[in-house]
């Protein structure tokens, strides 16, 4: 089957494509409840997902943006639940302030302990992350069990993350884990429902790192 089209892209310049995309997002999103600080996160999440409903479903703790900017500028560690999130994060902006990005789920000691305890690697990785990166930013886009374990550790006083970006995608415990996160009095960014995923976690974190960098 042959396809013929006369369509030509409006531009092939990356910055122009992004700028035009943001204009379209702002126009199509219309009135919204988000603050001036929160909106760049919403905008980048929609840009990454092309899903306006997902963008509208975002929920922010009142201190989330400032806490995230502060953590990045103070060089705190960033923890990703899976490699897909780690790869998408713009590391130069994190490293500029002395920070670093980590993922523990494939560490040999994590895999061994998960097998020994007959539990998920995400749970064990979260326990390790809390010991090595407490006070940092946790970006969880895939594993509801990682988010639920982090919530448990926070409730028990064993963890004090600087910011939790908790947006796991899925049908089992994803929506529920985000509901539990939204009940905590710690800085968080999450969303309502089953949608989420690595691109969402990455987009939210990159939006915050851009704001941190613009602070000078």
C-alpha cells in the first residue's frame, strides 16, 4: 500500500517545535486551577503524554515546587524507581548543583534480598534508597509497590524525602498508592487515577530542574 501526502511540518527546529507545542497546550487546556509555579509541570506532562486529562488530574502539595527546586539547588540526590526514568532525566541540570541520579532496582544486593524475602525488587530498592538518599527527590513512574513502601517508611518516621513525584501507571495498586501519597503532609506531586508512567515522572522532574536552573 502506498501512502502519498503533501503535508509538511511547520518546523523541524527542536526549540520551535517545543515552543509551538506549548502554545497549543496553553490554548487547548484553557482555564485551570494550577498556580504559576505548578503550571510548567502540568505543561511538560501534557507535552510528554499528549494527554490533557492526565495533565488536569495532577495534584500538588502546596510546597512541592519550592521543595523540589530547593532539593536540586542544594545538590540532593534524585532516586528513580526504574532505569527508564533515570535515562529520561536531564542530568546536567542536576549535576550542575552537585546532585546525582540513582536507581537501585537492578543492584545485585537488592535482587538477592528481594529473592530471599520473596518480595518485589522495587520494595527493597526503596528501602536502600531511603538509607542512601534520604532528603532527596524520589521519582516513581512505574512501581506502585515502591511508592507504597516509601509511604510506609514516611509514616513510620524512617524516611523524610525532599519531594516525592509519585505517578506510577497501572491497574494494580497504582491509583490507590497515589491516593495514599496525597494524604501525607510532605511535598509531593501525583495524579488521580491509573494513568502515569516514566514519561510523566521525567517530565515533572525536568520541569522542576529547569525552574531550579533559572533561579540563577
